[in-house]
C-alpha cells in the first residue's frame, strides 16, 4: 500500500533520507566502540567503574581490554541488526510504501530486537565485568549484576514498539482483506 499525498510524501522522503544518514552514522559509531576500547591511549578505569562495575582505581590491562572488546561485539551486533531493520524500514518509506509488507516486517523485527536487547543488556554488562576481571589474581575476580533506570525504560520502549508494530501489521492485514471485497 502506497502513501500518496504529495506534500506529506515529500516530507516523508526528506525525513527518511535524514533517518538513513543518522542510521549510517550510528552504524559507524557502533563499529568504532570495540576498537576505541582497545586503542584508547587513556586509562579506561574511570569508564570501567561506570560501565562494568569495576572497583575504583582498577586499571584495565591490554588482555582485559581485548576480552571486553570481544564481549562488546554482542551488543554491537544486536545494534547493527536493529539499524539494518531501520535502514530497510526507511528505504520503504523513501519509496512511499509506508504500509507495505516489507516495511511492516522490518518494523516488527526492529521492535523485537529492541526488546531482546533490553532484556540482554544487564547480562551483557555482567559478562563484560567477568571479562574485565578474568586476568585478576584469585580473590579479585568478580561479576557485577546491576539494573539501571534506563534498562527499565528501554524494556518499556521495546514492549511499546512491539505493540505498535503488531497493531500496524494487523491494520495492514485488515486493509488488504477489505480491499479484496471492493
């Protein structure tokens, strides 16, 4: 089903083009995260305290940086998959196919990816804390489990997106059925 109003179609195309530029920039930024953890000339201990729950002053050696960079590939991969779905979605919008099957399925896959990512994020942080402390002497290794307010917000966003995508998919099916009667 095509989105036809001309003025709204032009605005949708401009919006879709801007979104695709931001998606591409987001993908580059995501891909740079593991490399930044490895190549950062500064001590990452300040960042490690917040991200990994590491004790203050605990420096990350190069082996720990490699391990945490490898573990970070899990959320990076999830993020890239989500961005790929958005790329497809806005590509369909560029063509005016707002309610098309491919657009609807891309939105649904994006929504489920956000929800799955929200559920996996606390466990990923815990795995990163293990990777960061694995090289420590016995008794100084640890696992950090933590929930933050934005974890709940991301989970709620995922649930809302899945609901919206489901409603849009059902609306498209009903519209297709009704078009068959005319």
